[in-house]
C-alpha cells in the first residue's frame, strides 16, 4: 500500500473536513508540522477550506503539466514534437532562444509552470504565476525576410483565439496586433521575437501567454482592472493540457496554410476574429498619437487606420485603445 501522507489523507476525504489533530495522529507528526505541510501545499497551488473546530478540506489540486499526458493529447506532426516542461524559469523566450542557437528544430516548445521574469511587448512584464497559466515559447524557422515576421504574430493570435474558442466556447476576440480579449479585458498576449543574420531570419520565437486559471485576487494591483483569465470568465478551471494541444494544432494548420498560400487567407481569418476592425481607435505609436477608424490589414500585417478626409495611414507597431 502506498505510504499515507497528508495529501493522500486530504484527497481521500475530499468531501469532509479532517482535523489537524487527526492528521497529526495518523502521520505521527506535530500539529505545527501539519500546518507547515498545508502551507507548503498551498504554495504549490493546492487550495483548502479551513474551518476552526472542523479542520481542513481540499478544494482544488493544482493542474500540473506533464510531458507524457501532453504528448498523448497532441495531434500535431511538428509543433511540440520536441518539448520540454520546466517548473520555473525567468522566461521561456530566453530558454527557447538558447535552444534555437543550439540548432533545436522548428516546432520545439518550451513550457514553464512559472516565469519569474516573464516578458511582455514593449518591455513590459508578463505576470506568470505558477500552475495558473500557459507560458510557452515555440521555435520557428520561417524562410522569409524580417519585414514579414509581423504576419506570424497575427497568425499566432488567430491560432490562440481559435483554440480558446474551441476549448472553452468563450467568444474571445483579437485586438491588433495580438492581444486576445474577452469583454475588453486581456486574457492572452503574444510576443514574437526574431533573430536575423544578413537580413535573413535565422529563427523566430513565438511566445504565448494565456491566463488560464488565475484568480482575480491574484493579479497585481496595476493590471487587476484590465486583465482576466479563462477561469474567471468560464466560472470553472480550464484544462491547460487540452488547451496547449488545441493551440499547437491550430498553429500547425495555419502555418502550413501560410506556407502554401501566403498571408491572404490568414489575414481574412484574423479580420473575422478581430475586435479592432471597423472600430474607432486611438493608437499611441513611436511617431505619436493617431485617431481614426481601423479599416483593415495591409499585406505586411500593418493596421490600416482611416484618419479622415480620405487619408488612410499604416500603423506598424503601437498600442491600440478601442474607443
Ligand atoms: C504581451 O505583452 O501581450 C505579450 C506577452 C507574452 C508572454 C509570453 S509568456 C511565454 C513567453 N515568455 C515570456 O517571457 N513572454 C512570452
């Protein structure tokens, strides 16, 4: 018989409260040691209800990612065929970059349960708490010039948006260039970084962050009003393994469509999922503030904004605010 631990006692009795005294007796440890173990489990993502005079009851086990389960769930040929799951790292972008430099093949995927220095666009931080989201970076080796890599950013956004819609039925949309929003709050972001040599792309790292099971009180103050998670929107936790598999499957389908037919079909899919097109927008770019109506994408993936009097400007990068 497997050794009885505090966790097995709580899991086997998940419908009832187990007192600290009973656990200390069954495990032959002190009440303080019981309390310390509960806190340790909490830090690993377990949630308990604690009621005085009754004891503890387990509410939620962390949904930890494991390679075998994920590999079995994957339905792809290339994307994720080489994958690694890390407990904690500074940023999966950096981990993927190191492996790309060592010739890791296209489709190599690095996932982390936690990022201690997750990176967002424009030098921002990306909140990546342990066990609560999908923080992953995919190595791509596209045969193209640097100016087209923003098309891959949009393609990744379409893949993530479609995967979330399929897995959760939540009607998420894309805000240009690649924020995935639900009810105007951000649920996911994409950071595509490219390394070039002699104007040729050596590799791109598509970094995908999805706030899956983050609770509202976990968000840092500064993003609490603008961020949300699938769990908050869905009212129940979402299985991260199934969602990763869905993202990779969507990505692989779109990437081969892109390699065969170019950006045009991807742009149509992006426009259909966009919450930006046909909306009044304010865009803060490096060149200053632009205001107008977003009317479409140009062939490179830049946003076309009608600023009035028949003038349509091309926005290559910047932050969009929907009016
Ligand atoms: C954004 O600002 O919207 C982009 C966020 C990208 C976050 C992901 S999480 C996995 C990968 N590793 C990082 O450090 N960043 C990206």
